[in-house]
C-alpha cells in the first residue's frame, strides 16, 4: 500500500565554458553543475487499495425484508448462517431486521456482525474491539478467532496478529485448513522484515549531455557547442523494517543512483543516500519519518553533502482515493562551490485515484525552496504533474506522466540585470509486458521528452528526447 509520491528530473545547468570574453569563475562553475535530481521512472506495478480479508459472497436472499420480518425463526437462521459464512453483504442487510425482533439483542451475534461490517468498511480498530468482545463472551469460536487475527493483520498490528495466528496454528482441534491459513499469514509477517532490494538501469545516448542552449553564441560570449556522451544510468536501493510494536516499525536503508559515461567521464554523476527512522502504519494511513545523509560526486571529484529529514504521510480517504503528502528539510554543503551552500525545503501533495484493479491516476503539485549564499542561485520552484498507468489484456502495461514547472530565482544573474525565470516541461511514456521477463528482470520501453525555456541566455532554451529500454528487478 505504500504507495509513495513521484519526484521529476529538474533540468541541469549548462556544461559549457565561455571561449570568447571570459566569465568570472563562479559563472563558469554554474555552467558545469550536475543535475539536481536523477530521473527515476515511476513503478510499473499498479497499486491496489487496502482490502479487508476475503469474504464469502455465497448465499442470497430470495425473500423480501417484509416477509422475512414476519418469520422470526427464518430470520434468525439466515442471520446466524450469514455470520458463520463470513457473508458481510448479507449481515449488513439482516442486522437491522434482527435488531427489530423482540429477542434480537444477543450480545455475541450483534458484536460479530458489527465487527464484520466495520472491517469491510475499513474501520479496523472498531472491528478488533467487537471481535475481542465476542471472544471474551464466548472464547471457543474458531471462525471469530481467525477473523480477529486477519483484522489485526489488515491493521498492521503485526506482533498481535502473529500471536493470534500462532494460537490458531497450535490448536489441535481445528481442521487443517485453519492451520494452513494461519501459517500463510505467519510467513507473510516474517517476510515483511526481510531485506528488500531494487535495481534498474538503462543505456544512455545523450547528444547534449551538458544541456547547452540552442543558441550558444551570445553577444561577446561563445559557449562550447553541445557535447555527446554514451553510458548507463542506474539506480539501486536496499531497505529493511523491524516491527517494534503494533503499527510501529524501525526503517533503514540506502539508495544509490547515478550516471556513468565511458566516453565523457567529466559528466559522471553518483549519489549515495543512507537513511534510518520510524514508521507508523494502520490499515488506512502510513507515516514515515527518516533522517538521511547524502554524499554526491560529479566527474571524479566530490561535489556536495546533504543532511536532512524527510516526512511522508498517506491516507486512504475511500477505497479508491488516497492522499499522499511529503516534506523534507535539508542543509546542503559543497566541496568547492560554497556560494551554493544553504538550505533545501521541499513539499508535495498527490491525489491517487484507483478506479479499478488495472489502472490508477495521479494528480500532484510540488514546491521547492532553495537558499544559497549567492542569492542569484537561490530560487523557488512550483510544479504540477499528472500520471496514468494502465494494465491491458495480454499482460501489457503502459504509463504516461506529464509535468509543468516554473522556477524563479531571487536576484539577477550575471551579467544581466533581471531575474532569471525557467519554465520546465516533461513527458514520459512507458510500455512493458509482464510475460517478457528473464530471471525476474522485466524490460520497459521508455520514451522521454524534456524542454526548458529560460529568459537567461546562458541557461536558455533546449529540448531533449530519449528512447531507451529500462531493466527493472525487485527482490
């Protein structure tokens, strides 16, 4: 469920040196700065909203509510049978009718039916309370015991769920099916604490690796023409979580992402981030707080260090709609370019809509505030983005993502006496087929388009297009 927000590639400054009238060193350095973020494609998997345990839909009523109300014995039998069969739709229909009976106030059946309805509606805490009440009154109810354990699992109360499933697995008076289900859940709880790995990579054929503007002869200055580079882009992550108590986890891991060009190492880029923090998760919401440290190298030299903290929060408003919020605050220090040192603050909001199990839509907005010792390198950036991912017949899948952004700097940038403003647009389309995999590695065909329009000629207008195959592996 962890469906986390998507951060887009921010255009780089231009990798060029002035050949005619020389520029101050600070300007030359700014024209050879690396990209602020690496491009990490959105996941191909279609997320599904949280689901309650599977419920039986067997059994249907062929008698009207009015007629059923006139036959109390039949009504009770239908009500008890619906509870025993875990048939929540029938229980939802019959409970109000049962309450109208003169003796329709039995605590245990009412508690069990209310628990089933609450679980189906995603109100897990209420469901757990009702199941426990019923089991306190009547302990020997294996079906209710299993339902309680499953609900604890759905609400991410894993230590309590593990204890409940172990009790079921140890009972010798239950059918083998109960033991099998309990063991399956116990295995899934244990697997949740395993190390998780993810890697992806793709070939790079960049004809303008330095993002040189279309016009690179500007008055008395002449920027180097566009440079090409060939190499690979790669990303890898390792993470783990340990359950401390119901809902609470310790989370830690590392990310590595970069680009390597075998014919132009001047633009090699590598960043390594380590993080550790805590998470709180329920059946409907998740909160993660993780401090982190990132070290970055550009070319063959150290480039920057970043120390910060990130906060992510998500909440399922309904079974199909999720709200995702993220924020981060960091201090940035640079090996050589001290004028860039300052603070970086980011925030984002994303609405996730899952109309079916085969597609989802995202609509989001991002905000960035970068401060720097030199105010001409400080800026504010606002962005909006939209995405659509679809699973098609024959296991084909597609993903389309669009974004628009505006970046406004604080003060004029040399040698022009006006505020620099960049307009950024990007689009990405991915195609894959789940049948096409080798050793768990699934290729995706990706087309990507990026465009930047700036009023500052040194960082001016340029457009980039890429088509490549990306390889993905998670284990």
